[in-house]
C-alpha cells in the first residue's frame, strides 16, 4: 500500500459537476512559508461550482477545487498537531484546493479553530463570513446605530453580514425573494412583490439606509442605489444575470453616494488571516453563530456538487474526511 497517496476531487476539463472525479494523487509537500494540513472537513461554496464550470479565468487544469477547510497541521508550521481553520484566494484556482485529504496552504492563512465550533462548522465559515466582513466592516466601515440594507439576506453571505452588522450594533433590513422572517433583520422586503426603494424609504422614515450590502446586483443594483441615504455607500460582491447595469449618475453624485466593489479572490493571505482572527473572537464570544450544515461523506462529493448546482440544498454542505 502506497502511503504517499491521498484521495482528491479532481477535474481535468471545465463543465458541470459531472466532470469531477475522486482520484488518488500524491500527497503534496509544503514549501517555504507553507503548511501541510490534513483536511477533516471542507465547505462547498457556489464559487466552487463556478470554478469547475470555468468561470474563473486564472484556473489551470487539472485541478482540485475547494477554498475553505478545517483540519490538523501535520507539517511545516509551529502549530503542528493543532486544529486549524482557513481559506485562501488561490486554492482551487492556481494551486490545488481543499477538497482532498490533504492541502498545502500559506502558513499565514491558518488560525486556531474556534473552540465553540465543530470541525464541520468551522470548515463552512470561510468565504461567506470573510466576504461579509471585508464588505461590511473593511469596505463600508459600518458604525453602531447605522442602518444597513442587505440584498440577498437569506443567502450564506447575507446571513453572515446580518450577524456581523448585529454585532456592530447596526440596524438591519433584509431583502430577498421571500417575505419569510430572516433572523437578525428587523424587516424583510420581498424583492419579487415589493418596490425595494419605496419599502426601504417607508422603513427608514424617508431617509434611506446608510449602507447597502448587495449580494445580487443585476436588476437590483439601481433600486438598491436609490435606497441609499445622503452620503450612503453600497458594496457589491456579485451580479446575477446581466453584469451590465445602469443608474442615474446625476442622482448618484447629488446624493454623495459611494460605490464599492469587494472580491474575496482579490484578498491577500494576510488580509484573510486578519479577518479570520476577528471572526474567531466573534464565534468564541457567541456574537456570531454558524449556519445550519449538512455533513456529506467525501465519497459523495460529486453528488453534493450536483445538488448544489441544481439548487436542491437548503443548508451549507460540509465534506467529511473521517
């Protein structure tokens, strides 16, 4: 038996999740400033589906996808033997990702796993919470007492942003394709049946919101912009449908509005580590709570990808390697 081999999810061509295969490959060796982590659990994100589909120009083949993980350091780090969690912008893109039994990552991306989280929970925090923090805290600089509109509040990044905004003592208005209550929001605007701008103005006594965190973009970009209070800022992380949007530029500059873009792929390893440290405090103190998850055996990884791509999952998927 060759003990230098590991199981990894691989794709050699771009396409639907059916192009993925579980293969046996060599266990990678960490280089200078890197660590080898035995992956115990790894989250699957929508961006992983996009990676396999070829939506990221820098992805090289063949490749193992996956950016988020939790596991144990086995080589190349002062924390050998300790449980860690992490994420890295180039995992699954220009270097093999976390959907394998072992992954090599820059040492600086690693943080001790919050004791309040299980391994599977920690593995699913990464991209949603890192993106939300980079947007709401670092880009928008949310302040206590401000009001934030979260477009796509029922999604993973939206739920993370809601918790972070609550932690920062901001008032949260959610917007999504539902009227169902969303935890942490004081009101939910149904973007299918309600006029976003008008409803937000009603909820804010005509003022508008200080911040918009927009996880949808597309046709909801302009209504979100129109929901801003004087001097408000909108952070956009995605654009569903047509990425080309229009808005009234005169209204925009008269309102002293600000538009900010955030892409988690553009964050450095050091920036990710700094955010992870902040998140660790939030989870340890109970200010932040993990979302509901479904643990999936690694043997069924391709099936999990297929179900996510088909919109058949309601909870975050966490691959288990135990």
